[in-house]
DNA sequence: TGGTGACATCGAAACATGCTGATGTCACCC
DNA sequence: GGGTGACATCAGCATGTTTCGATGTCACCA
C-alpha cells in the first residue's frame, strides 16, 4: 500500500471535521461565503475562537479568504473537499475488495 | 452549539482520521482484515494502544470485529466509509454552488 | 488443570487542543 | 489625523486525547 506524504496531509484535513465548532463553520460556509462577523453571530463563539479555527481550515487548504475592504470573506474550496471525498471513496472501494482477504496468524 | 445528531456522529467519525496512528490502522485494514497482533507488528505500537484505537473505530462504526478462536480479526466496514465519502461529496457540491453567493455585511 | 498467549480494561502521566482576554494591525470614516 | 470597527496574533489555562504499565479475562494446549 502506498503511503505518500499527501495522505497524511489529507488525513489531517479530514481530521479537522472532528471538532464540532469547526464542523459548524464548514457547514455554514457551504451555504454561502461569509465574513468573520457572520460566523460569530451564527455560532455565538468569540471572535478569537472563530479566527483560530479559520486559520486551521485555511492552513489545511479547505478554506480561502478574500479581504474586501475592512471585512474578510471566507469561502470553502470545493476542490479540496472533493479531493477528500475521492480519497475516502477509494478507501471504501479498497476496503470492499479486502473484506474477504485475511492474513493467517 | 446545536447540531443535529446525525451530523455530529458523521463528523466525529471523519474526525477519527485525524490521528496518525489511527489513520495508519485504517489504511492497513483497507488492504486485508487482520488481528490485533498483525497491527502491533506493522505499526510498532503497544498492544494497549492499538486496542484503544480499535475500540474508538469500532464505536464509530468504521470497523467490525470477528472473534476467531483466541484471535480477534478486525476489518473495515466499507459502507460506513462510503457514507462518509458521500457526505463529503455532497458538501463539496453544495460548496461549489455557494461559491458566488455571499451575504453583505 | 495449570500455563501461555491474545486481547480488553483500568488508572495515571505525558501531551495536544480549544478557548479566552489582552493586544496588535489595518481599513474606513469623521 | 484620530477614533472605530473588523480581524489576526499571542500567551495562559483548562480540558481532552494518546500512550503506558499493570492487571483481568478467556481460549487454547500440554
């Protein structure tokens, strides 16, 4: 099995969905792009907290920013999410094939 | 922060991919089913550590067990992983649609 | 039936992560 | 130019997670 470095990057990116607030942010951004203040009022979280999660999502490449005047708009990068989905689909296919294969002890 | 139950379950499950050792275990199980001892020798991790991660994966429904004599075989549940992949694919589609929609401040 | 080997469970310690208040930067408007 | 509001960064803490050694259970075999 191939374990290229990108795989671990992908895993870390998928892992980001694990936090409830981050998952909430992703879902909100999936409906329309928003600036930080919208995310704050939608989630009720503090500004610094939102900003922190957005940084993680940005670093993982799941989200991109567009500064617009004094506001900063955030939107999801559908390609990145589609990549993760593809990775998981491949994994599922591989797992389905491996179901009946087993290694004796 | 309210989230529908299904959402949090799926997110938590995807989140499990975040840990490197767990991701490694999942990848190994994607090639063939294995008992704990195989996973131990492949990863170099301790038996208790492996056992702990397998429990998390099992609780999330990503993995199922089959006790066979004194060994316990583990295998992935391809349907579960395919479900996650589908969820991500839908999210990507939704995000693609939302790209040009934005909420003025 | 007693020994051994596979696996699960249980704290405790090490470690990572999320949240917060304080503070910095920068665009905008008076 | 000074005030304000949007957002980023930082350092500390609180909390959760990973890992570990010790221990328990259970199947197998001599």
